[in-house]
C-alpha cells in the first residue's frame, strides 16, 4: 500500500513552541548551516528538524519563515536579515532559493575567530561574493581553498599585498559595478592560474608561498595558501580587464598593444611577453582572451 501523501501545506500547520536553546544566526549564514547549529544545540537531528518545519521530507521545499521564527524564538526580521535563503518569503522580487545561496555567490566557512567571538563553537557556513576573501579584523584568508581545509584559514599578518588586493577588489566593484568586475575577476583568475601552471609570471606567487611555508614548501592545488598567494596578481589583472579604458588600448592593435602591455608589466607581470606574430594561434592565455574579445566585437573580418 503506497504511503499517504501529506494533506496539509506547511502554511496551515500550527506554530511550534520555541526550542529550549536559542541560537542567533550569523550574518549571511546559509539556511542549512543555521538549521544544523540549531538542531545540535537542542540535541536534535538536523534533517528531522527540517522535515518537522516543512512537513515534508524533500530538501527542496522552502522552510516557512513563520514556523522557523516560532521554533527558534527569534523575530522573523532577525532571521531574514541574517539568512539570505529566507529573503524571498518577505520580498517576492528575490528568487526562491532552495540551496541556501543567492545567485552569483559561493559557500564558504566564516572566520573562525569571528564566530568564536560571537559564541559559536560550531563551523558556520555563509554565502560569499568573490570579493569576500579576507577577514580584515583577524587578518585571515577565508576565500577559496578553505573548504578543502576546514580548520585552516591562513594568517595574513605578514602578507600586506594580499590584504591590499582585497581592498582594491572592493574599490573596483564600486567603480565598475558587480557584473563587470565579477566577469573580469573570473577571466583574470583563469589566466593567472594558467600562468602558474606554466611556471611563468609566478615570482610574487612563489614569494608569498615562501612566507606561508618557508622555502621548502610543497602544497596541493586546493590548498588555501595557493589561492591566497595568487590573489594579488589576479586582482591586478582584474583591474585591467574590467576597465573600458585599458580594454580599448588592448583591442586597438592586436599585433602589439604597446601601452596595454606596459601596464601589464608594471602592475601584473614584470616580464610579460606579448606573443608577436602568433596571437592567432591562441596559446597565450591573456592574448587569447583579448583576441576572443576582438573577434566578438569585430568578427572574422579582422583576419582579412
């Protein structure tokens, strides 16, 4: 005999009584992270708690804000302000989020020093835009790589150029807007990682790893120090790729965009060499990107 289906929607359920232990959400915390911490503090199973709130066993069913507020003992406003997954229930203009992350963001672990200072002993997962990679208060790297090494958030006390790059990243967002900068950042990240794979233009990268690990370092590609050490050059290149001015200079002369190349050497890679006469072979990552952009704008006629 098939299992009976639920006949009541979550909205029609009576509101639950507050749990004994009240847990305050962390800013920009994912919904799953908050439910896990709320369940652990009250000695409950996190999945069972979610099923109880939604009256459904599927994780794709949104958690009703009114029931979570009643169960947590917190005002709905407090929960919505901290947990992006609940935004759509108070503002229909927001997309319904079922995975706990707004569009264009990544899941990351909050700075452990910050969470401990707020009384949170457990790991706290938050959503993060690309520019949120540093905790300036505690000078810790909280960006890419930390998911694979949950207990390791590298100390940046002796890495001032990484801290400065994080500040520059935010200035670029204010100047050019998120859409343009995020796109340029992803392209710059891909180019700089290709350079590192080819052991080219990696002097600053290796120097920062020496500071992190000493001169006899050997790390995996997913180590957070790998991403932290590459970050300053990525942001320096993001600045050029996001700027309409520098893009125009890069596109004006594909055979040798002199002023753009000089700026790359000054701010990103001191020994960068433009592939003279071979840019059409599409093997140098930065020249390849510029070539592709010009092809999109001008079409195949540039080859005539």
